[in-house]
């Protein structure tokens, strides 16, 4: 069993986040747990690996569609009755799909945790697979997608992903398209659930005012009733190395500029903390960041400009965006390229590094003030194959980071200069 002690400023309480393992049918299933007795609350998540939208290889949006179906209660009770019985006991159960994972969670008062697990178990055993639910989800999803057709940030963002990850599942909108959603049928959802909601892909996250030994017995019984299935290796998709530009014409009064490029880094890289500092200075840090300073403050081309780096098991890339006047489009795009080029060529200043250190180190308590934040951090450390407490060690590295080492790192990532653009304009 591994432990991570976290000091909470409120009341100077010490919380222990642990990683334990449940032995079920020959499987060693990770259990991430934090006891927190400050409030009489309990929460549990079943997180299924390699089960998010990245698995939508045939029909875009299937993972998220399936999550919506799994949030519609059991077949026995139906959507309304299931929701009513949960509401009467202040129990919340829902499902969601991310890029790489599928999550089913339950949250409730401490005294209702046993009942919460009972309904959680019922949902996994008897999802509300029905034509009525399928029709409802299809209608609401298509309605949402239709509304987003005029959300040009959404349109430009999706177009950028289509450019960067052409020919891969990551090129598709995670919610699918109207056409793909219309093609999803009940057998598709049943097949998705059967393949992905299995114990071999499972990580359990548990927190709150809980008797851990009693909870483990109940959770093991839920897992025993699940199909074992198979765990498949998560694929890693490379970003297109060829800079491309796509311009979409719409009836708009603003130009929406989204840009992205490859970022050569693996999820377990020891240099990630340098990328975190570098990207903060380039475009994540809001006012004071290079992009904001040049594009908004000096030239007045946009209200905001932003850039970030996304490094996960399945992909690694840099993206950014801004909105500008139609007549300023070319100037704004040119400025983005110039700012990034100068950043890679010259690196950052000592003052920028010191200011970034102060912010990242000073704002750390805000990132671990809730139990949910701490559990999520521990989960991400485990999921990425890092040691418990990796985030704390990363902060120590940031504190000691030297300007020379950071600038050498920045200059080594010339691949970010190969920027692709997705632009919505008039």
C-alpha cells in the first residue's frame, strides 16, 4: 500500500491518500482512496481505461452517447423512477466519457452510501437500454449539435483537430456529428458497454467519510458481477507534421483563429515541468503572457489570446486561439507566428521565469483544496505511471529551475513552429 500525506490549511488536518488493490477474480484492481471526515459525504468513481472517445473508430460520438444512455437509470425502474428514488435520498449517479476514459460515479451523504452502491450496482447490471431512451438521447444530442453549428469557437476548434489528427479517431468531434449520431443504434451502445465497462479496464476512486474495510467488501461484490473483458493498449496518435491551413466561411462579424502544432513529449517525460513553465509564459498565463502582451496590450488585435500544451497517453500537441476583427485577421495570424518564433529563438527572461515560479508555487494550495481535486491529482499520477507525490516533486523542480536550462528546453522544441491554422471568417 502506498501513501501520500497532504497538509490541508483549514484546521491543519492531515489527509492520507492511498493506493490499494482489490483482488477480484485474478485481477489486481487499483483503488485510490482518501479519508475525509470534515463533512459526512462519500463519493466513488469507476474509471474505465481506454474507453473514451478515442475508441470511436467507427461511429464518432459513440462513447459520449453511451454515457448519456448510462445516465438514464435502470431498465427495471426507467429514467424517471430511477431519478426520483435517487433524489429522495440525495444520491447522485451519472456517467461521462472523456478522451481516454469512461467514468461512472456515485455521490451521496455518508448514511446513504450503502444505498448509493446498491443503485450503482443495479445500473451496471441493468442499464436502461430501450428504444425510448435511444430516441431521447438522439434528439437531444442532435439538437445540441445543431445549436453548436453557430458556435464558431466550437466549429474552429473541431476543424483544428481534424487537421492535426487527420485519419485518426481524434480528428472527430467527441460528441460526434449529426450524421454519425443518427447512425448510432441500440446494438452499438450495448456493444460499447459490453466491451468497455469491464473489470480488466477498471480503476476505482473512493473518498469521503467512509469505513474503508466495509466499503471494499461491497465494491468487490459489485466488481465480481461485472464481465472481466480485456484491457487493450491505448494507441498514441502523432500530430500531423505538415503545417496546414483551413478557412471556413461563415456569416460572422469576427474572425476565429485556432492554431496548433506537434509537441514532442511523452506523458511520462521528466521535462514536463519545464513545458508547464514555458507554456505559462508563452500563452497560458493570461495578462503578462507573451501572446496576450503582444496581441492585446501592444496591438489591440484581440480581447484575449491563449496557448496551451496537451500531453496525454494518446497524444501530445500545442494549441491556441484568439478572436479578432475581420480586417485584423492577417495581422493577428502573422503576430502569432512571430511571437512563437521569437519565443523559440530567444527563450524567456529571468523576470518572466521568476514571476511564473511565484504564481505556480503560490497558487498550489488552490489546486488541492477540495477532496475531488486531490483524488483527481492522485489518479492522474497513477494513471500516468508516476510515483505518488509526483506533483509535489514537480513543484520543487520548478522552484530550482534555472533560466539557462529552461531556455535550452524551449529552443529544443522547434516543432511548435510548424503551426496549422483553422480559421472561421466571413
